[in-house]
C-alpha cells in the first residue's frame, strides 16, 4: 500500500422520483415548506474540532424525516478547512470516505496531511467533511451486535447450517430495530443526500463540488440525481454500479473475484520455477483446489476462506499460497475474516459497532428489492456457490435485510447527464471495474479514467496520471474530452 493511500472503507432498482424532498400533502404544504426553510437558513456555530487539527467544526440540524420536517431533528457533525487563497476560492468540496458507515469528519485533514489533496485544489476550495446520519457524531445508530454477528455480507452457504444463518440474520435485524426504534427507516442514502443539500444551504452555497470514494460514489450519484442543479464538480473514485444496489453489488464482487483468480492462474503458471504450483493455468487451478480441499487443519483453506479477494494481488497471492503449502499445517496465518478487523476496540461497541450498525441500516433501507423468503436465498446461494466457488455463496446468502422493515422509498434510479469524473483501478477487489462502467453508463455526462493493471481500492493519491486528470477537473471544471487510460505505477 502506497504511503499516500488513506484507509478506505467499503465495499455493498425501481424507478424513483427525482424530486429533492418527499412531497407533503396539499393541506400541509405551506407549514412543511416553512419548517424546511428554517433548516436551510440556520446559522452555524463554528469552533475548533476536538482533535485539535486544522479544521473547524459545527453541528447542522436536519429533519430526521424529510416528509415531516416539523418533527424530530438530528445533528450532523460537519468540519471545514477554508480555502488557503480566498482570492482564488471557487466553492466548497464535500468529501465522503465510503462504507456505508464510514466517518468523514476528519477526512479533509487526513487527505491534506497525507498530501493527497494538492495545493492547487486546497487553494480553491473549502474542504468539507461530515459524518453521515447514523454515523460517528451524527446521531449514531448502535445495534449492540456481538463479534459473531459482525459481517459485511451473508455467511458461506452450506445447506446443513442454513437454518442457523436464517436465525442469525433475523436476530441482527431484530436487535437493530429494538435499539433504534423509529430511526432505521430514515438512515438512507437519499436522506444523506438531502442532508448534504441542507449543509450546502447553511453554508450559503449555490452548488457543491464533491469527492466520494467507494460507497461515496453512490452517495454522490444519488445527489446528482436528486439535486442536479446543485452539483458542480463531482469526482467519484472506485465506483459502485447504482443499478446493482445492493444485493447485486455483493454478487458482482463474487463474480469478479473469479475473473481475478483466472488471471492469477495465468500469472503464476508463468512463474512455475518460483512457486511450483503448475506450468499451465489449468495445472495451477488444480493445484490450488487440491490444497484448498485438504482435511483440516488446512491453512490454505482458512486463509482463502477469510480473504477470497487475495487473488487481485497476484504476487502476494502466489507467495502466500506457496508458503502455506510448505508451512506447518497446524499453524494458520494470523488473519481476520473479510470485513472484520483482526484487532482493535470491542466489536460490540464504539466506532466498530457503529460502523456495522450503520452499514446494515443503509444497505437494507436503501433498496426495496431484498427477497423476503428465506428459501429464495437458499436457492440463490446454492447457484452462486457453483458459479463463484471462492465466495462460497456468501454474496447471495441470507442476511439481516431479509427481515428489515420495508424501504420507505423506491431505490434511486440514477439516469442523468450531470458531469462527473469516475476513476477506477482495473483490479479493485472492493468495487470491481464493472461497477465503474455501470455508473459511467448511468451518468451520461461523465468521463472515466481507468488505471490499467492498477490494483487496490482507491485511486486518488496513488497514480500520477489519474491524479492529474482529477486535479485538472477540480481546478478548472473541464472534464477530459474522452475517457482516459492510465498505467499502473505500482
């Protein structure tokens, strides 16, 4: 991982109305409009942030339910680092690090500290960070999950344990509903986009520019769909296909991992003298599955089951698997499982517990297409396991969304001509390239920068060619005349 790369969280329709707010009834239209206007007109109390960094912070009040703006409100924590050259100031640049569930309050300061944001950009923009609703310091949700209940997808599918999977998924959903009654339905991407528009108004800006990473690309795309006239320069880094939200995004990752595995067999076969796993792709494939299917204790099985996306980094995968082949089988590698930290704070509380709680809150409430019949998951997961064995059916297996309250709004259909710059590595294990091409098709005014042979999640700050395209767009507002290809420098 290059020194400039910041930690990025990841990743996980029906036609939706593109109006910016839920329409009030005719009888209540005037009071609702007046109540909402008060949020846009609020005065912000800026003060030094608690971390003692260069940013100043404020709380922005927003409605919990935009359909009833006169009801309960919540606070959104916002940070700001003012443009370093006021005479050159263009506007505000909002940022989101991904997730859903990622805290963004300190993101501007972090990106400046790691020299990801160059002087040419920080001179022209106030850098705006914020914790989305339900996250961090913005009315955080907490489902009280145990370590065993932490996951960013369904479990590996096995018919003999499926009833346990169903029980665990139901328990997670019930815990979240029990501890966050009356809130979960409003923790959605559409409402976060509405919050961004309120923040814009409270800042006195007509438009916003935006840098969204991973899940943040979907949030940015939804904003452009709901508020196209308020979107200025949008950079969407490591993109999600809005037409696959959210179950399809999981399934696309599983399918793309098989593509990465095929590439790995080809690369490793060319280096048989080094790794000894076979001198043809078919032989490498056979060697791997023979190692994977050995009886326990089996460190190869344990490692790949925990990190099926390891094959995106061909060199690391070959070294690891060849090393485990000759290692003591009773000593498995010290690794966690996908999406679950190997160490850190108690998973049932604090930032980690909040991340998982917010992740499921948004993932389940964003989409109205989650199946409700557990047997549908069983059938889908069995087929998925056959097609994409490395993920073992987990991308299609049951999760908490099967038991979540039904979404209050249709899934947002992104279909617009708003200008945006989409950047993606060719071999991104969290947001595969197919997601970026899907977003590019949905946003017809966009341009795309692909880093060929690029590996890893998050492009900006890691590739000079892509960085030049991003910084030129942010500082001038001019998109490339056509889609660009960059070469990996890693």
